[in-house]
C-alpha cells in the first residue's frame, strides 16, 4: 500500500513548481491571459521543451507513456498556479480522444506534433441541446467517397478557437440519444464549412461555438462505436480535473488562513476568532476528503482488477465530492476574505472561478451524484 | 500508487476471517445482540481472544501482545467489524494497560497486566468530572497524602460500566501549580474500597451504561500511583495517542450502510420500494461518498504509520468525520425502518421489525455520544486549528 506519487512523478511536479516560480506569478499570468488567444505560445513551447506535453502519450508515438496518475501529478500543480495554457483541451481531451482512436496513421502523424508543441486541438462533443448527455447528438456525418461530411452545431468547445485540428463526435446512425451510432471524426479547424465563434470563459480560458456545414471529416473511431471510448476519455479527463481542483482547493485554503492571520479587526487578527477557526478547519477537512478520495480513485483506476462499474462509481463519487467541497471551499474563501474577496485584484476570485468551471465540465454535482446513485442502488 | 495488501497480509486476512467464523458463534452473536448480559458476553468473548493470543494487539509481544504490523491490526479490526463481533471492552486492555506498560513499575506490571489479559478484572475510566468535561485539566478530585496512603475525595462522571468494575483508573489532583496540567496524578483505585459509591445515570437510550462515581475519604495505597506524582497528565496524553488505528470505524459504517440498503429494499413507501426513491438515494449517497473518502483517509494514515510515522492531528480528522458519518447512518437507519423505530422495548409479542426498529433507535440515541466523548468534535476542531492551520 502506497499513496504517494513516485520519484519520477515528484520530479515532474517539482519541474512545474520551479518553472512557475520563475515565470508564472499572478502578474505574469495576467499578461498572457489577457492576450488575444488567452495564453502564451512562448510558454507552450517551453512546456514542450520540458517534456510536459508528452506525459499522457504512448511511447511508440514518442510519448512519456504516462497513465492517469502521471496526468494527475501534473494537473495538480497546474491547478495551483491556474495555468491558462490549453493543457485540458489539447493534451487531455483532444490528446486523450486521439490516443483512443483506431487510426494508427493519424496517431503517428499528429501525436508527435502535439508533443513538440506544434499542434493545438479541441474535442467537440456537446451540442446546444445536450446538457451533460454525450449520447444526445444531432450533428450528422454522411459518407461521401473516402470521407464523411459533417453538419451540425457544437457548443462551448474548450480551446476551440485556437485549435488547428478538431475531433468531432457525430451521428452516423441511430436516433438522437442512442449510444450506438456515434462516431469520431478528425476535422481541420480551418476547413471549408467550419465556422468558429470564439469567446472568453469566466476563468480566462477560451472556448468556441462551432458550426459545421458539410465540412469534410475523416473517421478515426470504429464506425458507430465512439461512445464508450469517448466516455473513457471523459472519465480520465474528469480525474485529471479533480486533481487540478485539489491543487486549487489547497491554494485557496492556504491563502485564506494566511489572510486571516494578517487581517486585524477589533484590534486582533481575525484568525483568533473560534467561529472562523472552525470554519477553516471544515474547509481543511473538505480538502483532505478530496485528497483522500483522489488518491483512492487513482489507485483503483491504475489497478487492472478494478471493474468498469467500480471505476465509474468511484469517478462519479470523486466528481460529486469535488463539486460539493470545492463550492464550500470557494464560498468560504471569499467570505473569510471579506470585501477583499470580491476584488479582481486578489487571487481568490480567480481560483474560485476556475473551480466553478471544473464543476461544470461534463457534469455538475447533481449529474454525477445521480450517476453514482444509478450505479450503486439501481435506476430511480 | 497502489492500494493493495501484500500476499502475506492477504493470507493473514484469511486466518482472521476463519477465526471469527468459527469462534464468534451464532449463540454468542444472539446474546451480544440481545444486550442484557453485557459483562458475561464480553468476558466470554475476550477469553476466546485470549486463548488465541489475539486479545491485546496493541501490547508489546513479550507481555502478551501479537507483534502485528499496523496493516495487520487494521485487517484484524476490519474483519472483526465485518463479522459483527464486538470490540474488547477498552478500559482495561486498551486504556489503562498501555499506561501501566509504559509508565508503571515492574511490580505493578506483574500485579495488573496478566489479570487484564485474562479478563479477570473489569476496569473503568475516571477522567471526566461534573465540572470538568472538555476542559479535563480543570479536574478537582483531590488526593492528599496521609502516611502510605492517598485520601481521595471528589466525583467522576460518565463512567461507563462502573457498575461492573473491579478497578478504576483515575486522574486526581495531588498538588496545585501555576500550570493546571501539573499536579495531576494517575492512580488506580479498587472499586471495593470503603467510600466508593456508584450512582447510575440513565441515558436517553433507556439504558444504563453511564455512572457517577463518588469518592468519600477513600484510602488508596501509594503503591497504586503510576509513575511520578504530579505527572499524570503526561501519561494520560500519551495514552490518547495510543490505539488510533480504528478511530474512524470505517468498517462498522460500511456494514451499517450495506444493511440499510438491504432494509430499504424490503421497505415500501407510497411510490414503491424505498431504495428506488430518488430522495432516499440522495441521502444514502451523501453519506456513502463521504464514507468512501473516509476509508481512503484512514488508509492514508495507516500507510504513513506503516512507514513509521506517528499519527498526529489526522486522528482528530478521522474522529470528526468518522463520528459524523456514524450518526448520519444511525439516523438514516432509524428512518428507513419507519414507525417501528418508536418501539420502546423488544418482547416476544413483537415482530422482527419491532426489534430492528427499537435497536436502531437505541443506537441513534446513544450514538449522540460519539461526537461528545473522546474529546468533543469541537475540541478536535480546536486541535486541528492549532496543529495544522497554526491558528
């Protein structure tokens, strides 16, 4: 039994901490965050040089061969400094879906480009009517000679504005809401028939609504069978985001405790008030719960004996806990900072907004708790 | 990162499981559940554990302990809970014995430890007083030296099973110093001594386990003092850090949760099976998800203990979360059974649901104690605030 990151993972984490200390202060971050693309291409090139972009990819494509634990190791550190560079859209979502693809030529061609920092991608799944349901897909793909043509709309595609390539979930057969009949297509983001409307999200990340009007796509999954592999990608991404959230929670709690020690009211530091101390203990415990369930989830997902059902149940539990405890920690961080917690100048609000974003990705607390209930106690 | 036990540990788990299967007989289980013969059941069960050499996993091997690793102790506790077997009564084996072992002299060890090991003496704990609960250092029970005796006057309260006890271990005030924690001594008092009175306290579960123990000029031989005079506080604190492996009671709670799910499959409400009610499912998973987190919290502490670390404020965290979850489960169990929980006593005219309901309510009522005893959860929060957050 061992719940610690191993030596290599610690080195990976240390390299992120060290880089961030020199290059990613809150002020430095604001500069790249506020440019047109919402991140720094220079930093992205550095990430490639430092090998971070190779972490989740198989060795045969030039990757580091990392698993979900390695991914969590790095996203936890990225969470602590609120990286706005497109790690989640390119590396975890696009990269994850690409790795799950059955088209080896595409993988051989594209994965090395991601690792080198030359390719940005996005995964386009959800549609205006989908909410959190991956099977609720109307975008259609029709065979036309060697390729397919796609028509439909995708909403809030993370990193969709800057992406060079898109992986798009589309319906090749069946009815809307059918899990079978969905396939994954590689679409050039600048191809004819692709219209992108990019915008900024509350946490500084960028997304786009994307319209496909007879856009040409290349099938990269088994025909009609993309649902399950994509759900696995989302599951892994979920855990990576929960690791990121744990880094955010730790930072919020630390910042809040430090603040209450310096802020004086009624002639004393407000940290001397027991009412506030107990609230900070509760947020500390909320973080410890998340940290514990996170390492538990990482262990279970890395264990080949874990059943698919159990894995889904643990991930659903983790996402529910992260959503609930993340909200508690965020709310308390703002409350204990008083009026200053409302200012854009302090870091607190920025961490809270990223946490809110994470809790909206793929499903919120209610969605995941409902999923947990179904998996544990049967259909309600 | 991995959460699996070694092959040797899995082998040990099989041995432990087999032991409980054979030794915790249906007859003993029935008497344990019935709850009327607390002492008889405890003594009989502890003697079986003693015969196997497993009654005192926390003791050094040469004194009758098992020499188990933290993981083995954890496995033993888990299997015990899964089997539904009772824990040993802690006052002798888990509370006073470690203090005697660490701070007592050879004569005291020879006199008390073998009898504790064989369950020949029943012990109770004399810490809390009417005026001293969470603020233990405020204790007032006085012990004044008179020749080769101490003369003890005062009262202890919330003394569990004092009505059965042969001995009580007490914190008493032997001197007044600037620091209140000084001047407290750790003494062992024979319950048969002249001047000891046990007054029962009936609790809200309609049961008698708690007592007040009054000392009126009780003469205690000085050889019953453990360690140095005035240093008792240090010993008591050292004891609190002991036996932390199962504080969260994860296995008990997992068992309770599984039983609640089974009960909810049998219960129906106006819409069908209770287990299918989304509102009920939500309440269940609110608890189950926290319990999953607690289990890994517990295992993390176990892993760090296996690596040689002593648990510090993590114990407070496990205590708070563990007891909150226990209480939430007790409440849900009672509500799962519904109106039968109102049943006051169980007699032969009533059906299985009456028995289930009555015992669930009883556990719910007495379960309120869990967030109060062993340092109230508010005191535990103070501990975390100071130790972890530096507040």
